[in-house]
């Protein structure tokens, strides 16, 4: 059986997972790829660092040139992460006629157009399944299984860290800060959790999926973004009263050749399967005009789930069943589709107000909503202090513009202390 040499850039959590899978599943991988895969080099910053895995002598290197200049290495697996260095190494490897596999959503979302163009020019393959949802094969589903469909929408829980935090807040009744610390202690969240809890990670992943699903280049800066820092125990309690669960959703929809793209905390019906996706698990719901709704579920992070997607891409390259030009959308070769301004988006809303315990405040609030074509479907009020009351509303479907105009006027009312929470609702209708 023919042997193929690969190199891994970075040997952290995912890199270790890739090594384990290649060793433990060697026989199965050989059968499915018709190749014996050898990890010839692993790029690390410190060769002498103590590692849990004992590697063959000569495999570790801290010099990228040992990989770029080795013509026997055919595939480079980039697992460094981050921006500049990872991008630079991938470009150099492609120009040296090496195929690329990456888990780097940041690079793909920011420079996909440039990278896929280089891959096509150099006649090499660029695969990135692990960049979106860990072990969930969403890119392969869009590229292969769903090619007979016009995809109408993608709705996903695609960040394990935020899903873990919200699951702990919901199921254990702890605060955001407590849940975040627990996530950090378990290694689910970084010391600086900004990318996860403020929604940037999900935005990058949504940009990649939407580009492929809708056949157009998507600039991640055009995606509306809200994180979960402001979600409180009070919101979770009210959501449960109304029959909902709060999740951070990434939402992409196409209607009349215009895209609706957003990432934000969302109330979803507690009886929907996605409401029961807990811990660090991810789930992605895809709606195609032929197949209807499909939901993919699995671990969205971790050494072995993400490593599984990486090794799957390596095997696909060896089978060579996808052309370098398959990612036309990201490389800007398909029709341009406009992204709707967030004011145009429509959804139901959960709104919580802190108001003075005075007669007429509810009537004044309802009158403003009515003038702005916002109708209320549910309402609850709780006296939590002798000086103020919490009002919580669920609206019918309304435009973002009408909601904002209503709340601007409501905030000016003498008896309204504060607008404490605004969360969109996804009913999956």
C-alpha cells in the first residue's frame, strides 16, 4: 500500500487528537483511503516541552522550512489557529504544491477568497470541515449531500462554550459569572472568553456556512452580533414561565435573493429538539426546499471530535473527490446577494421592563407598542420591590425597526426606570 506523508502545524488539543485517531484507527483509515498515512513532521514552538504522547525521534520541528522544503510531504494540516502566522504558513505550503487541511475558522472567514484562489492557481485542495462545528460534518453535508436542494435557512447552536454556560445557568440556576468560571476551569472557555461569549466565534462560523449554502461571498462584518454577557437568571426564569429556553443561535435565511444573517441569544420553544442541546454539544438545523428540515447534532469541539473532522478531510483529499474550485462562493465567483439591514429583520420578541409601581404605566406602554404596530401576545408582571415592578412581554412577529422605535419612546416615559432586556424569539415556523 502506498504511503503518504503529512505534516501537522501545532500540537495542542486538536493536533493531539489527530495523532491519536491516525494511530488508533490506522487499519480502518488505510482501508478507506487506500493509503498508509505517516505524520512526517509536527511544527511546535518548543521541541523540548513535556508531552503526554511520546513521538518518534525527528518528528518534532520548530522550523517551518523543514516542512515547506520537504517535497515528500503532500498534505499540511494547520492547527495553529489565529491569524497572521497560520495564514502565511498555509500560503507558503500551497505554493510548494501541498494540499491544506485546517480547523481555522478565523482565517477561512477573513481570507477565504484569497486562500481558495491560491489553491486553485496552484492546483491543490483546501479543506476546512473542522473550522465550523467540530465533529459535525456540516460542510460536507452542504457540499455533497444537499446539492440537489436550494437551502432556505440554517439555524445553529455552533459554539460549545456559550451553550455550556447557558445550559448551566438554566439547569443549575447559577449566574453567568459562575457558569463562565466553571467553563474555564474545565477548559471549555479561554482565559479571555471574548471570542465565544461575545459571539465572534459563531459569526465566523456562520459566515463560512452561509457562503456555501447560499452561493455568495459573505462578509462576517455584515452579520448582526450579540453575545450572552447580559443574560441573567431573571431572563432564564421568565423564559421558562413563557415556555422557552435561551440559546445562542446563529441564523441564516434567504428570501427574495436577500440574506438575513444574525447571531444572538434567542428564546426557543422548550419542546423543540434544539432546546435540549446541552453542555458543549452543537446542533445545526438546515432547511432545504426538497429535503425539508434536517438536524445535525454532536460535539462541536474537543480533541477527538474536531480531530475526526480533520482526518476526514485528509481522507477526502487522498480520495480526491472534490475539486479545488468547489468553494466558489467563498472565492467570490457566484452571484452577489445583499445582506438585509438588521432593521428589516422580523421576529417575535421578549422584552423586560423595570417600572415604577404606578397606575397607568402598563396602559402607556401598551399604547406606544400599538402606535408602532407591535402587538403583545403574552404579558406578566411581578412586584419585586415596593418601589418597582418588572413587566415582561412576548410580542407577535414585528420588525426590528418597530421594536426599536417603540422602546425609544417607552424609555422616555416618566414611570419607566429601565429597559432591562430585549431577546429575540425563534419559533421555527
